[in-house]
C-alpha cells in the first residue's frame, strides 16, 4: 500500500469508485482508495439496480441528468463489456385523483427539464407493463430514459478504469482513524499502515457518519435497513419497475439477467444501525403486497433474500464538498440513492475537492453542501417514498 | 481440455475460462469475482460451485483455499415462492 496520496477515498461502493475515477479523469495522479471489505460490499452490491429520472426537484433532476448521461456511455468510457443497462423506465401507479394530480405535476416538471416522461391511462400502463394487474389503478407516470443496470458491474467498471489511470485500490483495509493537526487533515490510519495525505473524501455510504466521527466531523446521516429478494431468472421481458409509491410501498423489477428484484419499504424500520440480517417477517409482508399487483409472481421461486441499508440525509439528498470542522475533509455521500446518482456524485465530489467549477449550475450546487442543514434549507422531493 | 468448455458454475453458466479471465485482469478477491460474473449466485446458491471456484482462485493466487475470501450463503436455503409464503399465512 502506498504511504502517501494526493487524495484518499474512503469506501469502495459506487460513490467511492466513481469519485476515484473522476479524480483521475481530472488529472490527479496519486489516488488511493481504501475499502474495509471489497467492491461492492455495501449498498452498491445490495440495491435494486435502478437509475431514475422521475424526480420533482431541480436538485435531483440535475443529478439524474449527469448520471443517466454518464451511464449511457459508461461501457465505452470504462471498457466494461456490459453494464446490463436497460431503459425500461419506472411506472408509478396512481390509485386515486390525488395521486394522479401529483404524478401529472411531476411529469410536467420532468418534461420541462427535458426528460421523456409521460402520464399514461390504465390501458397505456398495461401496454408498457403487460404483467401488471391494472384493475385498481387509474393511470401512472412513466419515463423512457431511466431504467435498470448491474450496480456490481458499474462499481467494478469504475474501479478498473480508475486503476488503469493510476489509482490504487486496497481491499480489506478499514480506516480506523485520521491524523488531524491544527484543524487540517494530515493522514489516514489503517491496520495495514498509515497514508499521509492532505485530502480525504468520505464515500463510506451508510457508514458515512461513523467515518466523519473519526475525524471529529458531524454528519447528519443515518443508516436505514432495507430488505430485498431475487427470484430465479426467467426470460427477460423489458418492462418498467412497478414502484408503488402510494399504496403498497413496494417495487418490482425484472433485471436484464432475468431475475425479479422485489422489495418493500417498512415504515417502522429501526434506523441508525447497520444490520444485514434478513427477516422472515419481511417475506410475509412482501408476498401479501406483491401478489395482488403481479399475480404471476406468486409462482416464481425466491432464491435469495438479503438486507442492506440506505444512508439517509435529512432531505434524502446528496452531500459533497468540505466541512467547517476540518480542512481537507470532503464528502461523497448520498446513500439514499447513490446507485442512481453515482456518476454525478463522483463528478461533483471530485470537482468540489479539487476546487474546480461544478458540472451543475452554481445555485443547484449549493443545495448539495453541508451548510444547508445548519441553515435549515432542506428541499424535499415529492417523487420519493 | 478447452477452459471455455469447462463449466464451474452450472446455474450461471460460468466457465473456467471466465474465472481465469477475471483473475488475469487483476482481481484477487473471490467476492469481487462473484460480483463480476454471478458465480455462486444462481438457484443452488453456490452449493455446487463454491468449492470449485474457490479452489481455482486459490490455485491462481498461490494461496490456500482457507486464505480465499469465500462468500457466505444466504437464506432462503431452499427456494420458495411468494405464493407458498402467502399460503402459510392463510391465503391473500
Ligand atoms: C434493498 C436496497 C435497495 C436499493 N435500491 C436502490 C436503487 O434501486 N437505486 C439506487 O440508486 N439506490 C438504491 N439503494 C440505495 C443504494 O444502495 C445506496 O445509496 C448506494 O449503494 C450507496 O452507495 P455508496 O457507494 O454511497 O455506499 P456503499 O456501496 O455502501 O459503499 C460504502 C463502502 O464504504 C465501506 N466502508 C465503510 N466503513 C469503512 C471504513 N471504516 N473503512 C473503509 N471502508 C469503509 C463499506 O464497506 C462500503 O463498501 C438501495 C438500497 C438497498 C439496501
Ligand atoms: S452452480 Fe453456481 S450457483 Fe449453482
């Protein structure tokens, strides 16, 4: 392991690997990434594989724009053979007039921003999502620029490309502390040795708060457990993720490889701890909620069930840039949606740490910085659960 | 025999050549190899292939199998359908 670095990135998920890659792209020669396990151990290897454009705030729409555009060209850019991207879209069903109004207003905002979003009647929903039971829905919003991908391959593609550009990646190397002198970051401590550096980027996802604490930095991010299952693979039919934002709080998506990923957001989940134990209770709840929406899914074998966490900021947004407590300590956090925002997160985090002009308008960039929490300037997105 | 004809993971159709290619690209973690090609992630959850892949990884890296980061198995151990789960609970 190198003893010195221009920048040390903590965490080898999509946020960290993308940040490392973007740092090398911006010309940083000596980037060292440290990961406590392997790529991707955390949320990036446990998520529902979706990237999205259906948002209702400009902050999120800009992240979606940077991210989807990079995902479209990622294979070419990184040399990865196949990230299994499918522009299958999301379908957000409306069950009543109020839902319909909200979705129509979101679609208008997305169209205005330049995304291909539509509001469909039940017949239109059935056309794009042939296996969805449309009896109880009155319509739904849909988009043709977003979809699914293989997040494991994405993280490994960023890693391979960053390594080709000279970055060093260290697996099984947990950060255990930082050397902070006179309010400035001077180094990173690990059981495999210390690394001297003036610049650290915290990309530890749902662990982000714990990494902050090691440097004496307070970050309002809480892990929140989410469970998910995958079925045996069957023939791929391109269809949108059925994202029941208003009734079942579930999602259903067949990824290109053939398996269906399904999950349910439990409103009563205990937040604040990292817990990878899958629970039977979740399967019972999931079965009750999925079968009425897509009866055919009652017949497919579930082959795996696992748990991961979101790393929620109070507004479920992203966090890049520096912090008031320690100079040289930067963020690349956004672990409610860091898979879909991975490219933007890496780009903006790298730009912020290097003091470069951000790839989004300045007023939008401000909404990603830490002082928004102290100022109470939080923006909530109505298109999110 | 041709490495691309030797199947190590039947469920996900991963051959010895696929695993070698990943190792040759510089991957030294079985966990990362799993994430890259889905070996051990199929319907049998690696019961048939985990040992075979681990042995190949160990051989290439000149390590013992114990030194390889072998993935853990996850529940459910036996595949089950959502319909069966609903039935246990007295139907939908
Ligand atoms: C069930 C589920 C479904 C989801 N679905 C989606 C989805 O469809 N789309 C989407 O965009 N998001 C989804 N998410 C959220 C998404 O998974 C996360 O936001 C994202 O993966 C976080 O990426 P990350 O790189 O920030 O963090 P991670 O992938 O968690 O990476 C952080 C890394 O930091 C490492 N680390 C922690 N502590 C240390 C230390 N001390 N030293 C060194 N390394 C350390 C960890 O080992 C980890 O590998 C889902 C999450 C779950 C759980
Ligand atoms: S043979 Fe590899 S998962 Fe079944």
